[in-house]
C-alpha cells in the first residue's frame, strides 16, 4: 500500500525524483525512487525530519497550530513535506523546475489514505 501510494505521487508529478514515508525518528517506512534520481531520499528524509521537528516546535511556541506542510528549495532540488500525524510525514523531492503545485496536491490527498493504514 505505502509503496504504491508513493509511486503514484512520484510518477504523477512532473519533475519528481523520489518519495518517502518516514517517522520523525528518521526511520523510513517506505521509499520510491525514480530511476533517474541523483538523490538518496532516505538521507534527505533523515535530515529533513530534524528540520520539521524544529518547525513544529516553533509553531507550537507561536501558538500557530499544527504544522501541516514544509517546503524548501535549493539549487539542485525542491523537497515538499506533508505531515501526516505526530509520528509520520511524507516527503517528495523534485527538480527545481518540477511541478510543485501538483506535488503538494498529491501529498495532501495521499496523506489521509496513509493515515488510515498507519493507525
């Protein structure tokens, strides 16, 4: 179920190279990488989990509500993060010219389906 969901997000988002379902301890539950990916999505996810936890603490301190989505862009990649619950998140890595809007949409609509499976 998890791999198929990630594959659907990656394969249906132009410019995407990899997808990941990971817990906030940095342990990957499932990954899917397109053949042409230059990035190790597990390393990306492990590093991102630290950043997302820090952002979650900041939003709590600001009383801004739960963190739902985080995105960051560098010269070589864009990573979109969708928080599923207190324990898990989805990540999608794209090329800088990838379709970020579609990626965000697919992450948002896929997260509730995975939540049911993780419960």
